[in-house]
């Protein structure tokens, strides 16, 4: 019985080891299918607009087919292993009872001893088999732990909790970029900024204009310190931002991106998210008035308690942008970064928002815009090309140069004229 007992346990072990090899493949296939399904549901309007339902279903089916193939292999392996295990189990029982009968017939052992030994080994085998039955769960847990620790053990190049960092205190908002070179980590061969030099005096408004891909939004990412430059220095009030406490610095910077992010919450909660501490209803309404959002919010059925939906799907692009601007205004930052923040607004709303932002004096405003009519009143305009500033000055000064900015303005004016004629 001792000799046959390991065979029973070994069969279960072989079955579970084989199943362990398929666990990772099946989980990966299910993850890819789930991601595709989530994206299809969240972007169902785009899919419907392009009549791509069949294509998306085919993509989902292809990912599930891989999982089905894997499950078939698992089923065959499990069936074979279970069949062999049961065969060995009952064959070993038959062998044990036959030999026990031989011993009993020769008066070398009693019936009581036979059944004592039999049930001891039977219980032991079941316990061992049940312990091995946890192998798939252990394999799943190990895979999950590996992915979690893979994230936790990653050491970022930017240490947000650097104990040696200096608190910036109240910043004046002066921004300097000195001979900055930068390439995104995912595209290290593509250098976006090539020796950028930029000076933004505190309390002034600076506009960055230029063709797409010239590095305008990258400047904003470096000021927020989402990335560090490959070489060169980005300074706030004459201090390298690498030496400043990151959280304290970002508390004084407000960002409104081209694609504003709204949370699945009420409009009031989305605006109040800009303030770390509690804010009153009056403060939220005042920020909405500055962003020219109060009028449309008041017309909604539930006003500021209206739920914006997942990613703000219940609101238009212009409404989402105005709520994002109100959120940044409520934060009352010393440095305000507007990355195409008014691109989805009509001209009247855009002028109202800009006029309101002008009343918030004493802060540094960096504006990125493709619509050049929106930056004419900025204190200074910097024209970027191939990752560097090629022209700088006021609107009148740049127009008198007849350079890159002059060409951009004329090109947009010609496009607007052509649109009106058509």
C-alpha cells in the first residue's frame, strides 16, 4: 500500500501541473477580450457612426477563439489526468485488497488491521490530493502577485517623495527653460525639444504657437514635471524644479488640457475637485461664472447636482472645457497652464472666458493655441518650430517681422476667408 500510494498522488500532481501551464495563457486572452469590450462600450458612439459593429465583434471573437482553444486543451488534459488518476486509484485498491486477502488467508494479518491500514492511507491520500488541488489557485495568486510587485517595484525616475526636496513656498510664477533637450521615453529616438530657451516673467501671459508636433504641449508636461528633460534645466522662480518639493509645487499650478477629464460625478463635485480643502457653493458658482459655465449649468434639470456621466459623456465638448476651466479657476493657482483649453468654445464664449481670466491678475498664464486670434492680447507670443523658439514678441512685433508667425496668421486668415466664401 505504501508503494502504490504515491502513484495516486502523483497522477493528481501531473494533472494540476499541466493545468498550471494553461492558466496564464487563458487569463491573458480573457484580459484582452475584456479590454476590447470595455473600449467598445465606452466608444459606442464612434463605433456606431462608422458602422463598425461587425468589425468589433469579429475582433472580440478572434480573442475569445484563442481562449476557447486553450480551454479545450485544458479540458483534454484534465480529463486524461483525472481518468488516469481514478484508474490508478481503483487498481491500487484492488491490488491492496487482493494482497490483504492473501495475508488474511495465511493468518498473517487480521481483518481489523487490514481496514485500519486501508482507511489511514485513504485519508492520507485524499488530504494530499486536496492540498495539491490548491495548485491552480496558488498559480493564479502567484501570477497576480508578480504583476502587482512588478508595478510596486518599478522605480520611477521622478521621486515625488524626495526627502531632500525643498518646499517652494509661495511662487511668483517666473518660468525659465534653459537649453532643454527632451524625448519621450516611449520614443527615445525622436527628440521633441532641441535646445529650448524660454523665459516667462512672473505675473504675465505667454502664448506658445506653432505647427503640430513643434513641442508646445511638451513644455507644459515639463513644467508640471510629468517628465524630466534629457539635458538642460527647467526653473521656477530661478530654482531647478528637480530640487523643489513636487506636491507643493503642483498645488500652485493649474492645468486645463485640450481633452478635459471629467469624473463620473456631479458637476459640483467635478468643479470642487480643483480645491483640496472644502469649498462653498458660492465659490463654485463664482468659478463657474468666470469660466462662463454658470448659465448653461443653471439650465440643466438638476443644476450643479446634474451627473456628468462617465468621462462627462452627457456634456458637449465646450461644456466640458468650461467645467475644466472652472475647476482650475477654483484652485486659484499662481501658474495657469492652458493647453488648447478654449479650442472647443465658440468665439463669443472664448472671449468671455479670456476676459474673465484677465481679471485674475498677478498670476502667470501660459497659453497654447492653434487659433491665433485668441492669443493676440497676450503679453508675449513665442513661436515654436522643431522644438525651439524661433520668434518672440507681441502680435504687432511678430507681424512686422514677416516671419513664421506672419505666415501662420495669413494662412489662417486665408482659410477663414475661403470658408466664408464657400
